[in-house]
C-alpha cells in the first residue's frame, strides 16, 4: 500500500530527472560562460535520477527485511537467514549497488566533461538500465489503475466508457509495436505469461548491453587517467587531478568489474 505508492513516486521522479538530464543540451566551448553551469546541472540531474532509483530500491529492501523479520518465529531463523542472503543476488540489491557506485563515479568521470556526444553516450549508458526498468514499472502501474477504473465504470453503466476506448486503442498500439520487436506470430499467439517473459528477456538484453558499455567506459577512464597522472609525475608537468581522484577511479573500476562478475550468469542467459 503505502510503500508501493512511495516506490511509484520515486520511480516517476527518477524517470523525469533522468529524461531531463539526457535532454539537457551541453556546450563544450570554453569561451561561453554558460557551458560549465549547463554541464554541472546535467550531472546534478543525473545524480538525482540515480538517487531516486536508489531510494526506491532501499525501500524495497527494507520492506522485505521487515517482512522476513516478522516471519522468524514462523519459519525459523535459519530459513529467514537464507532468504536474506539470497537478496544479495536479487536484481533489487544489484541495482541498489549500481546506483550507489555510479553516484560516486560520476563527479570524478573525466568523460562527462568531454565533448557533447561523448557526454551524452556516457549518460545514456549509465541511466539506460535504470530508466528502462522504471519506465516499464510505471507503465504496469498505470495499466493496472486504468483496468481497475474500467472495471468499476463498466459495472455501473452499460454504455461504452472512454476508458474502454482508451484500453482498446492502447492495446492495439502496444500489440503493433511488440509485433515489430518480435515476430507477429510469436507475439500474437503468446499468452499473458509468455508475453511477460518475452518482455522481461528483451529488457534484460538491453540492460546487460548498456551495463557492459558502462563497464568499458569506467575501466577505460580509470586506466587512461592513471597513465596521465603517472606521466605528469615523471615529466613534472601540471597535474589536473590528485592521487585520491585516481584511487577513486581505480576503486570504482574494480567494484564495477565485481558487479559484472555477479551478473555473469545473467549475461550467459541472455546470449
């Protein structure tokens, strides 16, 4: 009830701030005085999107932990402990770690301060897995609300209501779009369970692809900045970063590679 409403609100905030961050134009000309504020505001919106998604995942984990704690007397401490340990491999926990790690990496990411195209690619690869799942989650909630409103209106009146027309039109548009993603025979002949499975598989493939791109970007940024810092030490040239910045990038790269190692089974499944 209440926790689900809070999660829906946080998902909506994550979507709005994430889309605003992706749509915000960035300039790279050093002569323009508005280039730095525009880029910094873009990064702030990106961080807010990750923060909202992370808060949503935290609320979900807290709800699961509270429910499990109340069930200790019924199912026993060992069974509950096994369930809580399994949460570490749950997608909710994994994306909670992903959001937290990206919030630490983004302020120090040199690629976020490069050309506009590079900055947009990095932003899309970082926010892509989050926005994709949040948009689908909100769409499921909206569809459930519309179906509930439709069931209440049709039971009280026999005439065709606007919700009926909206549901039929939306169903045709969604089916036509899904038939383009999948084969028409495969989508049209599938039942509701198979359609959900096909959609979940598609979302997993796109998310894994973007996560792999982000992994390459994070590792590349850590390696390049480490070499630049070492070169600055050897040549006694001006350094644009401190040793702590380099250590942060190396730690983020290591943690992200560990994150991808926990996702390797998922990667093998979606191949």
